[in-house]
């Protein structure tokens, strides 16, 4: 593994540099964002503080919405490095980095004959294109579960590939090693985000008759053994997940048991009514979230249009390759599955981004001659101009919006205060870089790809710099959390009016729960029982008709803290 890692570092130095820059920008310039990031660090903090590593808690209550792997990894780092926000926020990006490495490993498994071949640089293009696809570049630095799920998915699909090569060659040892690896991926995914891992991994296993014969050859022993073995992979994955779930269910009690066994399965996969969107919802965002690669004419020429399809070239020709078929199933079937489910979020498809990057890298490599495209290519050396100009336009939009703020503010008072805190002048260097790239002639398609990757990462970094003051103004809860911690140290009762998601517990290192009141109607009664208590709520400006202790801008409204005697009888 060490030699593979050293080879990856040598071959992908630019990708690793861009990953480091994106991580540093995300962690240094962006605060922990409520409600998700602050909540997940709070769950990990309460796990550490209580010593209850089996059953997660949030604000002293059982937390059943997510499995514990992310929280375990945060605590594992804290056990070595001490409690720190930095380590907790590095867990997800590190799994994003591991996913880049896995994309190289999967490319080697799909096309072993091209391993190390400089004429077909799939190993270099795929991780670089994956990292700098706009949505991945931003989201991979977020403290969420999807980078863990992506890595688990890639472990699972790599296991399917290894199992197939062993099965088609009659190598039982290799076959069962692949099945075990698939089960490991399913287990890790189950501990990362629950049974949704099945949607990401099992399609490639089930559709083996379509891609497998083109990848190697048809199995001599038929298909029965192949499909029976999937039960073994499922059993391994289920065993890994149940090794936590069963003891946790026993300790957590009947309510927690029902939540993790029924809620995470039926509630999320069958009755997914949150974030309801139409079936085509994902497709409309592809042009944006896959920039700059979606707008690269060279990639589209490699894919081919109607004429190429009729001539049997481009993507149509590539679909005769077993590796491309495998990747098409990995992405396409999962896309169809999530499109059919009512609840949709863009990050649900992040585990399929590596498949898109590998397909794109394969097509670009196959259409290359040596290290360059055909000399008859009309876009030779400057095919990157269009996506570079699009990035320049995107970098200009915040500048235009900033310049228009005084005019718009004169007509409406609906502009949130945080909008005036942004510093869009940081976008000027991003515009300059993109425009310079658009007018730079590159020697080959690989150089164009590197230039576009740099432009994309530059845009994300400077956008983060421009937005940083606004994000800290509207979302940074460090100071409110420290106030709450000081009141807890004084043994003053604290109540949060509304849904409390653990926003203060990690940031303030709180050791006691906060009382959560369902509505403002309950506030006067609680205040009467706790005359020295503190109440906290998120209010509009016109609702602050009393004398608060502190007021902080928060998500377009205000986070208001007041002493119990100041509690109004009712706030609508």
C-alpha cells in the first residue's frame, strides 16, 4: 500500500496540492455551519463527555438519526490529539482524499492493461476532475457523512470488481476476497449513513451480466454462484452493522431500537418525504455542479453527439468496453433510484461522482493521440476557453451583486444584514486567473485539464474568502456558545425556545443539557419557575419588544438571549 501511495503522490502532485489548498480555505475561513455541522460535532462531543460510545446522544437525549462511525472517528482523533475543532472537521475531507486514491485503484482494476501507461492518463485525470468538480470541491470540506459514504461505496464496488475477476477466471480465493471486500464496503456504509449504501453498491453486482462479459469473459460456471454469493457480501455488511446496532438497541431501549432498525430503513428509503422534488430534479443541476468539466467542449467531443452515435464512435463505442459499462451502471442505476425517491438532495449523488470522473477520463484518454488530441481538432490548445470564461463570469456575479446592493436596498428592506458583510473584491483575482487561462494556449488536453482544475479550485478558494466575513457574521455561534457556557458554570437554568439542534454544546464545551421548549407559549411558565434563568430563541427584529441580554445576527434573523423576568407573554 505504501508504494501505491507514493506512486499516487508522485503522479498526482497537483491534485494533492489543490486538495490541501481547498481544505485549508474551507477550515480556516468558514465557521462551523449550523445546524448540521454544529449538531454532528455536538453529538461527538457528548459521546466523549459522557463516555457513551455505543449510543449517541444530542442534548442528553438519544440520537438515532445517523449511525456512529463519523462520531467514533472524531473521538478517535481526540483521544490522540486532544479535543479540537480542527480534527473533527478534517475527518470528512480525509475520506474525500481517500476517495481520490480509490478512484486510481478502481481505474487500475477496470483497465489493468493501461496501468502506468502515459498514453492513457486515466489515473491522473480522474482524481483531478473529481476533486475540482464544483460541488465536490465545496462539499468535500463540509462535516457531513457523504464523504464517508463515498469511500465506503468505492470499497464496495472495488470488491465487486475483484470478485468478478476471480469468478470469471475460476479463482475461488480471489472471488471470495472480493466478496469480503464488498461486504466490508457495505458494512462501512451502514455505519456511515445506514442502509442507503445498498443503493450505491448492489446495482453493479446485480447487472454483472451486462458489463462483466465485456470486462473479462463469461463465467464458465454460470450465474447462480455469482448471485448466491451476493448474499454472503450482504451478510458480511449486515454483520458489521449489527455488531453495533444490536448492542446499541439493547442499551438504548425499545424506542431507540425501533428508530435505528425501522426509522433509518423504511423512514429514509421508503417514506422519504422530506425535500420532495420531481424526478428530473437532479438533472437540472448537473451543468452547475459539474463545472468546469460539464462545459468543456473537448469532453463533449469525446462523448460525441448524434453524428458520432450513428457512426458508432465516442460514448457509443466506449459502451462496448466493460469498464465503461460498469461505471455507467454505478452512476445510471443509482441516479434512477434516487430520482424515483421523493426526497432529494444534491449530496445524495456524491458517491457516484467518481464514476462520472472515471468515464470522462477514459473518453478523453481514448480520443488522444500520444499526449495530444488529433491535430485536426479545431479547438486544439484552446478548448478550455469556454469553461474558463464561464468560471470568469461566475466569479464576476458576486461583484455585480455587491455593486447593486445600494440600489436594491433603496427599493426593499428584505436584504439580510449578512449580505453587506461579504467582501466580493476577493473575486477579482479569480476573474483574472480565469481570463488569463482562457487566452492561454496549452500544448495538449492533459495540460488543459490541469489549467481548468487550477481555475476551478481558485474560484472556490476566493469565493470562500469573499463569503467568509458574511458567513462568520450570520453563522458563527462561538461567542453565543461561550455565553451559554458561562451561565451554565453559574448554575443558571437555560432554555431554548424552538427546536434545539445542539448548536452550542460543542462550541461552548457544555456539560449539561439545555431545556428545549416547543413554543413561546411555554416560555412564561418556565420563566416563572426559573426566575434567574436565561431564555434563548431566534426572532425577527419586530419581535424583540423586551430588554435582551445579547442579540446576535443569525441566519437572516437574530439569536436573542434574555433573562427570565423579561419574557414576553407571547411571541407569534
